[in-house]
């Protein structure tokens, strides 16, 4: 499973980071950084929660 970020769409709200801090974070400029793009079953629920939290649909799981 992979987390896909549509960088131009991301507005840096940080809700995804709150839902899955193990998988992503906002850098000092407010840009989202995926710490891990490949996600195993153990973190699948976190990845899906981050996708659901994004108010601009900048994340998806493939």
C-alpha cells in the first residue's frame, strides 16, 4: 500500500499529521513531508485516517 500526495493541492492544514504522525509531518515551511510512502498493514488504518482528515483531498492510498 502506498500513500500518494498531490503536493499542489496540499494547503498545509496539518490534520493528516495529527491523524498519522508516524507517517507524515509538516516541515518548517508548512509543507507536508511523507516519512514513509510505503505502508504495511500495521499502519493501514493510520494512512486511511490521514486521507479522510484532509480537507482538500490531497492524499490518497493506492
